[in-house]
């Protein structure tokens, strides 16, 4: 499973790759595992220069090493586990929303 996180201010985010032991997408489709790291600079708008230079991505983690829980009423939620081929968490506003969400 491809997991990408655009919430760069999260303490678990390493160049768009989540380093948390687990992720939980809650019923409001927000990653409740998110923890803001006050030491990180706000570099949220990477799309501004997307066609000028490629973003620096960290190597992907195997999804088997990451527990992915889901409480959302989503098409990919199977008994509290995400079965999607990929997850992307966006940096919209203050909360990291799961943009892979498809309403059931």
C-alpha cells in the first residue's frame, strides 16, 4: 500500500512518509495520530514549485509495518482496517484529512 502524508508539520512525517507505528483515520476522516512538531518549519505548499524541481521523498515503508485503523464510513473500511491500495493525507487547513476517502 502506498502511504503519503502531506502534513509536513507532523512529528511523524519524514519527507511525505509517515514514521508512526500506526495511523488511525477517525470518523470525521481525519488522521487522529497527527501530532504537531513545533520545531518544524511550515513548508506546506510544495506544489508551488512542483514543475521546477521534484520534491524530496523519503523511502516508502511497507504497510505491514504500519497499523492502519479506520473509523470512517468509507468504502475501504473493513472491520476497522483500511484495505485501500493507497492512502494520502492532505494538509488542508489545520487537520490532516484522508483524501483517499470514498463514502460508503
